[in-house]
C-alpha cells in the first residue's frame, strides 16, 4: 500500500473527505512530516492510531491540548475533532493508521462488535487515549499499533490478516484497561465548544472566497 501524508481535506462541517482504504479493506496508513505541513482541524467516522516516530507532537483532541513525545502515541475515537502540529523539537514525524471499526468488529450482530467495539465507539467520555511506553500495557498496545502500520505499509503476503490481528490485539488491550484510563465525561461546556468549533469550520469553508472578519 502506498504511503502518503494525511492531508485531511474536509467538508463544510470539518468532516474529512478522504476515503481510508477500500470498502473491502477499510484501513490506510500514513507517514506525516509535521515540519512540512501540520494536520488541520478535522474529524472522521474511522478510528485513528498515531505514533510519534521522531520528535515531539502537539495535538488537540476532545477539548484537550496534548504533548506526545517520540515513541509514544495516541488513540483517537470516532467523530473526535482533532489537529496535530510539531512540538518544540526541531522535527516531528508520525506514523498513523486510520481504520473503520468494522475491520475488526465485523457486522453489528457479531460478538466482536457488540462486546468490544460498540461500547468503545459510543462512549462520549472516551474521546482519546494517550499511549506511553512507560506503562506496560500501553507499551504492548504501541507495539501492536506499529505492527499493524508496518504490515499495512509493506503489504507482505496475507497482510490483511496481520493488520486485522494486530488491531484486534490493540483494541482488546484498550477494552481490558479502559476503566483504569477512562477520561471523565465531557462537560456540557466542552461539548458546546466542540460544536461551536465545527460550526466555525463550516462557516469558514462556506465563506472561504470572502474576506473574513473576526468581529
């Protein structure tokens, strides 16, 4: 699979327009150099796994501003508005894998979807999860994420199985440990701010040919 930068072109609501993978295999891997181009505000229905391959990343997601160092990463849940840029280091490069939950969960009637995917996808109190090598289960999760990314990018024989298996390992680790790392449910104020930001993106997109005034 060819690797490209995630340009995050979005519609008027900020929803990303790019299709990640194919209907038959809904997953795609990206290599982003934040020295050249930041990843702007956007959101998508797919899940996303990001690991920092070099440098330090500054990310905003779920109303929080996060600093993520080399070797660490972040899991982004579906529908979460987010953006990424390089941190204070001279450089920052990322490996990201964007995939639809059905790649692991299968159909909505399956035990994989009902027991493991659905509780995660529709948990408004779990917009993201930081992943640090200093925490044993998270280090294991990062290894699974990197294995999925490499299989997706290199496409060895049977890579579809390798990607799905590695993502299954990752999501099970997230499921098994989520109560201990569960984010507090967003406040009504935070939810309103997220909605306002989506509306702002829609306005900017709809009036991009006009002179914009912040007043």
